[in-house]
C-alpha cells in the first residue's frame, strides 16, 4: 500500500477513534447530569486529602460497624473525603477509587444531610468528575429514611447518611445478565472504601441493607432506572 492510500485509509480510522473517545467521555461526565436537582444548589466540596495519619493496616484492624451516634456535627471536609473515597477520580484517565467492571461505573452516591457544618438539610447527589454535590431535595428526610429502613433508629440519629444506588443497565449493556453480579461486587468495593476512610477520619459507620427499596427511592427522589443498594449512616 503506497503512502497516499495509507493516509486515506488512516484518516477515517482516526476520526472514528476520536468520535468514540468523545462519546465515552461524554457519557462518563454526563452520567448523572440529567438527574432532577434544584437549580443553583451546588456545593463545591473541599479538595480531598491524598495522605493520612493512619496506615491501611491500622484502619483494617480498627474498623467496626457502629450504630450509636452522638449529636456532633460532621464537617464538610469529612463529607468530601468520604465521597472521594467512594467514587473519587484518581488519575487523568478518569479512573476512580473503586474498581468497576469495564469502567462502566453503574453506581450513584447520594447523601441525606441532617447535621453537617456549612450544609443545608436535604438530599444531595455526588458528581465525581467535578467533585461537587447538587441538591436533589430540601429538608431533613432522616425520619422517613428510618421508616423506609424498617425503623432502624440510628439512621435518623446519624448526622448524615450515604446512599449507594445502581443503574444496572450501564453494566448489563456490556456484560448481559452477569453484569448484575459485577454491580453488586462494585457496591461492596465502594462500601469498604467508605468504611476504611471513615475509620481514618475518626468517623463511625454502618452498612445497612435491610430496607424497602421503593420507599427509599421515593424518599430520596431517585429516578426509576435506579435501585438503592446500601444506606450507610455516618457520625461520631
């Protein structure tokens, strides 16, 4: 193949590659931008810390599930660090803190705020690409969330709750029915990241899986294509 023919052959391939990369990045960046949120209610989170005072081994040794919380407020810096540990971006290729099958990233992370310094009560959605929160609804929903979780009182007592939900289609479109298993694995990875980061910050956390899915989705105003997987109360 002479040089001219080679160039003519190469140009369409380069164009297709650029379009494919653009679509992929667009999907990742826009994955949760179509959600209903209250205009003008963005919370710019503090930059996460990349070094801590406790070793991984120490956090593994001391990690425990805790269901008893004081009334102390949690800081915005602590919220930021936990959310980054859950789904934060870790390199220029937009990889995240938790592994995801095929980098399909099916999980969404919400927080239901009751007692966080510098934040209004309400439900917020985390946007990993920009490391910000957008408000989905106003007001303290912790009592309703407790009722949706079979009356587990510590959910209402916690300063805030992290809720992990899944959009299965993002992963099953690639892996078929087996993709559901991969989604659940990923939720476990994220939950453990939150546990260990919380331990490093001196926060107490418990992972809750006993709840009415439809009630939780209604309380949080989660879209129909999402299913809640975890509620994780956080406090001191």
